[in-house]
């Protein structure tokens, strides 16, 4: 698995995987739908998968001494590494923002406010992308566009729902800065991370199972 | 008992318009086996099925190790060389080689450098800058540098000029002396005449022949007949009209001349077609 992951980094990675990490800084923009940060993560995975297809990566990798079912797992581990890095960088930017911005600018009128709970929502959006994209892509590795459209649509529906929830009265504590309603935000963050882990694990399980039956 | 480098049992792959039909064969260690057949006969499907690049039924053993049980260990013994290195065109040769080396505990960097010198590779070059012949040599260098004991070659000489093919055949003969086993799929049968010990002849997904090249060449002779009736009386196989009269394969006789592998393939294929037509 170590060699497979190293190969993903040395031969398959697309530069946008790094570029889109910097989009974590979008949380500094006042009144902006911050959830789109996580859409760009999916876009970088789309570019990685697209260039892997054009490079004949899957057929080549399967001819190396690896189990065929481990090939999708390596891709998903690398994608999850970038997603976790994005969540981490977003969290750092949020801490900096909350420490340096006036309180009035900390409440987002265009979507969810950048706080701990938002990171939980982000994890949920990323997990949804993984669950929709990878099993579809590894069912037919030559198709990258259709799985991306479907997974992006799923992400945007979820983002819409999360923004809608933010305007409901019971969710009001989620829109405040972190120093208020700390407990509920932490619960949302942990819940989001757990769901991300479950959805990504399920995505890996389905992808590995499906890829074994694929003709390359 | 002779050691079998490759043992394939009941290999079956069903496509909507083609079936690789319960294909079984074995290749002894240190031998070169040629897999021949017309385009679409199932040669690439066979090699890809052996490598499990496509999902198929049947068992594959490499040096006694079962592929499905020890996939990683079995692949370490195999060097798979397709029609040329068509992967990662924008990566440098050194980047590809470095990534590949990480997969093999027995990767021999000295050996790789030696092949690079022998084939005159510039490692800073990108894959897309290589000629077709160089791409094949690069694939071969990668396969040989990890000490592959079994080479699976899929139409590897198709894009090569006659001189490069000759070099390639020389390399195979050298490898054979070192104990490497080769399964070589090609429709350029003259290459096999040079190097092969065993011929596997596939026709429409079915194994038509599996025997030593020498036996095959001794069994069939090519004879020309003035009339079709004459060919029929001689019991000729796969009789077809040629420029002057008719030609067919004959067995158990010293008449006619020695047939080439191409001619054997053509006339056996012709005979099969005739039998299918008469059956319908």
C-alpha cells in the first residue's frame, strides 16, 4: 500500500490538488457561501481521476505487484488526505478569523458562519462527494465526467440544505461565533467527522468490490 | 517432473460477441511459447485474463503459486510488456522507473542502469519523446530490472522495424539462456520461427493447437495442386485457390515443401471456416 500511495503522489497527482487547498482562506471573505470551498476539493479529485485515465494509470498499476482491489483504496486514501488537510487548513483560518475579525463580520449572511460547526458540515459535504463519486467512477473507470456531475449535484443539494437549516430557528446557535454555544458546535463537528469517516469507508468498500470486476 | 512456469486451467471470458472458451495450457520453465492467432482471436484477452486485468474465470498458477491466492507475490514474478509503454506520456523515464522500483523488493538498480546504457535511454526524457521501439525497450527494461521470471509479451514487436525485431528476438534468446520463461503473443510468426519452443494457436477464442514448434513444422507440408479434385484425393487440409492452382497442407508425406507458421495458420483457419460452412 505504501508503494501505491507513493505512486499516486509521484505519477498521478494533479497540481490543482495543492492549489485548491489554499481556498481554505475563502473563509476570510465576509458574507460568502463558504461551503463551496469543499466543492473545489471534489474538482481536484476529478482532475486527478481524469489525468489518471488519460495516462492509462489503472491498467499500468494493475500490472504491478499489487492486489487489484487495493488500487482504488490508494486513490481514496490520497483523496482523503487532501480532504483532511483542507478541513484542517479551514479550521486554522477560522481560528485566525475569529481571533482577528470584529464580531459583526463573524456572522455570515450568505450561508453558514465559519465556525467549528461549519467544519462538521464541510466534512459531511466531502463525505457525500466520496460516496457518490468513487463507487461510480470505479464501476466504469473510463467514465469520470458523469460521476463528477452526479457527485457535485449531490454536494450542491446538501450545501443548499445546510444553508437552509442555518435560517431555521432551532439552528440559530450554529450561526454564532465559536465562543458562544460551544458545545452544540463541537457536537456538529464530531458528528460531521464521524459521518465523513463512515461515508468514505463505504465509498472505499464499494469501489474496491466493483473495481475487481472491471475489465481494463 | 518438469517445472511449469505458467499453468492456465479453463480460462473463460465471455463478451457479448466473443468467448474465450475454457482455455487451458502450460508453459515449462525456461521455454519461449508463442501465442498466435488472427486479429480478435483472443490473444490479448488471454494475457489480460492471466494478469487479471480483466475479470475472467479459471485458474492461473505461476511457478506453482495460485494467482487468486497470492496476487501480489505472483505479479512480482511476472513482467508484463504490452505493445509499448503508453503510460504517463508527460513523465520522465526516471520518475516512472523510480515509482515502479518502489513496488519490487528485488529491484536491481544496477541492472536497470545497465539496460538504460544498452538501450541508450536518456532518463530525463519524457515518455512521449520515445519512439515506438524505445517504448517497448523501456517496458522490457522495467520488467527485467525487477528480475521477472516470466515475461508476458502482448504484440510487443508489432510496431518495430525488422532490425529492431531481430534485436528483440536476440534479447529473448539471451533471457531464455538465463532461465526466463516467455509467453509471446504476436501475429508476426516469423519472430516465433526464430525464438519459440512451443506454439499455442488460438482461433475464435478456442485453442486449436498446443505443441512444440518443431513437431508442428514437421507435421505439416504445403503442397500445390493443379485441380481441387486432386487436393481432395490427397486429403489436403484447408485447400484454397491460389494464383496457379490450389494449395493445401498435407500430413504424413514428404511431398510438397516445408510450410511456414503463417501458411499453417492460414490453411488451418481456412479448414475451420470450411467445416463451419458445411456444418451449417
